[in-house]
């Protein structure tokens, strides 16, 4: 029982981690573009 329960708990964590990674990537891309724009001004 504990094994199946742990798997169920880990699934949302993995999804959340993917969402966080996507958010971080988008944030870094935005910051990177902003930095490039400032550098060219």
C-alpha cells in the first residue's frame, strides 16, 4: 500500500517541478532578451 501511495504523491510533484522549470526557463529567456535589448541601446 505504501508503494502505490508514494507513487501517487510523487506524480503531482513531478508535474509541479516541470511547471516550475518551464516558468524559470521563460523567466530566464525574458531576462536574457531584456539584457540583450539594454546592451544594444
